[in-house]
């Protein structure tokens, strides 16, 4: 998909994951903490993405590549919902992340004979893979699972709104890419939308964090056969 459409179109379509996650969460009940304010935040955040990328100035919005990107964004949302219902809270974020990434590594290794990578990769490529694998994927998976456990899949999916903000800011700082008034306004709108999604009436951050520890304790007690009244 990204090989056939403009980067702006790809950025907007990739940022639809939180909206798909919202719809799935409402449909199957994986997100019970959704409020009108948080839903408004998701919509506002997407409006900011539109301002940043201005897809109306690009081409490829109505194409097979755009449809592929939309399908990918929806697949991410399905994955968030599945992790929230089937994986989160079972073994802890580190164990679940390690198991999932180990399985993915094994599946990826099966495709190496069919790839066109050099037989002897250079040191730069190896370092890049290690750095991206450890920080861009490994640590991120652990944090992602923790957010899903504490806040729900839709809140975790809102990272899709922050990625364009970070990439645009880095592009301006490192690559001297221009920052127009429209892009800066879009970044501000995105941050405002994400801030709205963080508002949970009647619950302090410490209370949300405690839910994770309580779920771990309950899992441990259930595994040891302790099914007391307070546990139920």
C-alpha cells in the first residue's frame, strides 16, 4: 500500500486504527471505560491527523493501495482487541511480549531463504536491527501490553495519533523539513485530542495502576486454588 500512495495518505489511513479500535471495543465490550469525552478525543485527534497530512492535496486516496492500508489499520485494531481479551493479564506484559515476539521471530526466519537480503549483512544493518528490535519493538510491546491492561485496547491504540506528531517534529529538527502553520495547528489538535482520551471521570492514575496489580494477584491466587469470597 505505501508503495502506491503518497506518504500523507498513508499517514492518515494508518491513523484510523484508534477509530477501528473504538468501534470494535464498543461492539465486543473490551473497552468499558469509554465516555463521550474520550470518544470526542478520538475524533478530535483524527481531525488533527487530517490537518497534518492534508490528504486532499495528495493522490491515491481512492486506490487499491489505500484499501490495503485501511485493511492493515483495521487489522491492528483487531490485534489490540484480541490482546485485550485473550492475552493481557495472563503472565504479565514481559512474559506475553517475549512469547509473542519469539513466535514472530520463528515465523520470520522461515522466510529468510526467500528474501533477497545479502548473505553477509554488514555491521550497520545488524546494529540497526538490534536497536530497532530492542527499543522500537521489544520495550514498546511491554509498554503496550501494560497500557492495554490498565487502560484498555482503545487507549493503547491512540499511539497511532502520536506517531505522526513525533515524526513531523523529528523531521523538522533533524532533517530541516518545513513546519507550516497548518502542520503546527494539526499537532496541537492531535495532542488536545489525546489529552481528552486520557480523561476518566472519578478515577485517579494511581487507581488505574492498582488495577494491574490486583489482576496479577487474582491470577496468582486462582492458580494456587484460592477462590475465596473476596477473590470472587
